[in-house]
C-alpha cells in the first residue's frame, strides 16, 4: 500500500471513529450555550461544583440509575437539557423525557430545549421536524440521526405504551398521579427493559413524605449528600436549615453555623465553601444507583442567599400552606402531616363570640370580627336541600368560620335557588362602619343529578364570582379552570366549570386545625354536630398499582356537609385572593373603592384567556 493511500485510509478511519467519551460536565461546559431569554447569564455554561457530580453520574456507563432529590434554584433543568443534547450528539439512541402535564411539555420545548439547542452548535439543527408515526407534525416527537426524542406528559400515560427507549429522563415525578392507565413512572421504566445499557434519570422536588416516590428512590440509592467545607475548621458538613442563624429583626445578615466547630460564617464565604465541597455517598456499598440530595442553601443564585431565604422563611413560617412550599422547594424536604385524630368536642370548646349579626342565647349580637375583609361561601347540593358555609378572611390570612345555613327544598325547585341568591346577596354590618357581602361563592356541581340546575344558577352570576365547581382528589391545584367550555348538560357552552383540588385543601385544613390553630377561628353559632361533620374524614395512604397514594376517606357513615362546604368556601377565596385590602378598608369606612377581581380575571390568570 502506498504511503498516500495509507494516509487516506487512516484519515477515513478517524472520521468513522465515534467521538471519545467525555464526562457530561465537561461536554456541557465545552459545548452548551444559553441564549438570551432563557437565563440571566447568557453564553457558555459554567456548571456549579455540585452540578458536575450529578452530570458525570448521568454520563457514567457504570451507573444505570440516577436519582436527584432536589430543591428549586439548583439548575436541574439545565442538566436535563445538557444531558439530552449530549446523548443526541455523542450517544444517539431512543430518548424519552417524562414531565407531569401537557403544558409542562410544551413549555419545556418552547422555552428551554429549542432555544438552547439552537444556540448550541453541537446540536443546532439536529432535531428534525419530520412527521410523527401518526403522520402529524409535533414539537414533542423528534427524530435525529441514530435515534429519536419523545417528550411525554404523565397525565397521558397511554402514550407511553407505544415507545421503547434506552434513555429515560424524568422531572418532577412527585407531581405525577396514578391514572386508570397505571403509574406513569412505572410504565415509562418498563419501556427501557429491552436495553441492557439503559439509563434512568429521575429528579423531583419532594412533596409528601408518605407518598413521595423520589424520597423512596433516593433511600434505595447510594444516598449522596453535598458537603461544604468550613473556612474556619476545614471540616466538611451537609448544610441544613437548622444551621442558618440570624439576629432577631435582621434576617438579611443570616449566617451559617458550622456544626463541627460552631463558627458563624458570613454569606461572602459561601461560594468558596461550596466550590471546596464534595459529594459523599453515605451508602457506598450500593452500586449502579447514584442518589443525590441537595437544597437551595448551596445555590449560588442571588435569590438563594442565606439572608433572602431567612427573610422568606419569616414571611411563611406562620402559614402552613406557604411553609409547606418553602420546605419542598427551598429545603428539598418532603412535608409530613402525620396528624392524630382531632376531637370535635375540643374544637367545639374553641368557639368565639362572633357571627353574622345574629343574637346568641343571652341576646348579645354576634358581629363580624374587625379584621375580616373578605367573605366567601361554599355550597353543597343535596337532594332535599342546599347547605352553605360562610367564611371570613383577614389581611393576615386568618380564617373565620362565620356561619352555616341550611336551605330546605329540592334543587329542582326554583324557590330554593332564589333563597340562596338572597343569602349570597346579603350585606352584613362591619365594625369599620360599612357593610360586607359575599365576594365569591363556589357551588358543587359534581354529585347527583342537579348539574344543569347548578349551571343555570351560577353562569348568569359569574360577574358576582359565583362559580360552578367540581371537586377532584389527588395532587391538584386548589382551583383551576376546566379546559375550554363545559361540555355537559343542556346549558353546555354557556359558562365555565372550575375544578377544585379537594385533597389539597383538606390537607392544609388539617394542618391549620391541629398545628396552627391561631389561624382559624369558629363562631359560637356553630353546633357540635357541625364540628363532627368538619372532622368526618381522615387521611389514609393506600397503594394504587403499587404506588403509595394519599387519599381522604369517610369515617363510618358520618355526614360531611360542613367539611364539603368549608372546602368549597376555601376554593372560592382564590377568586378574590388578590383583593386590595387597603381599598377594601377604605370602602368600608365610606370611601369609594376600586372594582373587585372577577372570575373572568381569574380565568385569564389560569388559562391565558377567557
């Protein structure tokens, strides 16, 4: 063979040689670019020290599973996008990304993946816009040389049955629910079974301790923790919220107390300690499954400074709903609501001298508390009556159970709806001098055969924030507009149905009743039976398709109208949650006020349009 031919042959062989395997962290920093509009800092990606360990585990052929139990503000989405780009450029194969909802999928593709891929030369133009297997164009099913990428919503698990994948990436799995099709996470993992070199990456902010799958997976891994190095004693420690200290009234100067030497370390040393940190496996005997636990205390983000986090904590520490979010999203910890059974008689003993301008047994008038500035109502529909609970809300978020009304009559009789209309139009005297009426009401349209009657009552009164609602169990928002117009009943298309996350509300209510009692108060007009109904359900954890799921179930044959009405009244508060309290106080004192927020406003905030 001539020398020139040998050179040509060697050159051709070099071109056929696959790219050398490099750690994912190195590939991301050498190749990945962040364009404007995606990140505050644009240009070449520079990974934080703790991100590098996670990235390299994702690319390691010795590790089949990677589990990331995380908080927000730690750059997990950047790692996911970098992993997808690297696999497409260097290790093409069938890829699947599983996200909770269709909206999550679309937002990720449009706001993250496409702009970053376009800005990254190594994968720019790599994804085709070819037709999918059904012959339609789709932004979530893409082909590339040597493989394909599917981005699938967990709420549509039947889509998983059509795919076989080698690389599976999952984000926010604790927000995914078991459906009639099964557990979407398990279904997705089964699609990787035929590949001996599969890779499964699972990441999520934990939600509830009893049902968290990301916590369960992390416990099954080698359980790595990120330890920062103290600038005083040079020892390594995992930073925890209990280590953050600040002087009363000065959270902005919060410092980290080293658990080894006790030194109080200023924020200015944080970046150095994180850079000198390390991942340590607490169960090194586990092979092939790398687990990472991290929280926002190690994040270099400006909005994750210890002072800012301390200030956030002060704002939420007395509000169980917001405290739960802080624990999940900032500390990366699951929320535990292990609550003993609450005694109805104990709650009954807590009644106070207030109400809706009624007389008690001694003839004393019970009025609205002075700090109540919003009224909401929840209405339960039964075959022979309507039941209505009225709640008051203060500027500080304190809730007052003001009264409960029973309106007798069949929902098929217009007279009972007229009576409800009069009740919801009532205005009660307020201590500030004016009168206060119902700002929003939620009427249950989900049970029985009275759906059309509920729609007929609610839809013409939408401007008064009177809404038809349907309660659904599971990990859902407190309230959200149904997709499009209602498609049931003879009045189809004339109004909107609102979906209420009843389990979400009941869980928060139990916390208020047991741990934060000062945030909920009860009128003396409420009977012992009302409190028995309020506590008529208990929370249980059941396994559905092998996955632990938290649900509420009825205790015996106890009636539950008080609980249902309370849940609906809390949901109705979302329609007026952003009310201008200063304006409301001025209005009650006799000054003119601004128009209140309507259901149309809330529909736009939820769905981007009426």
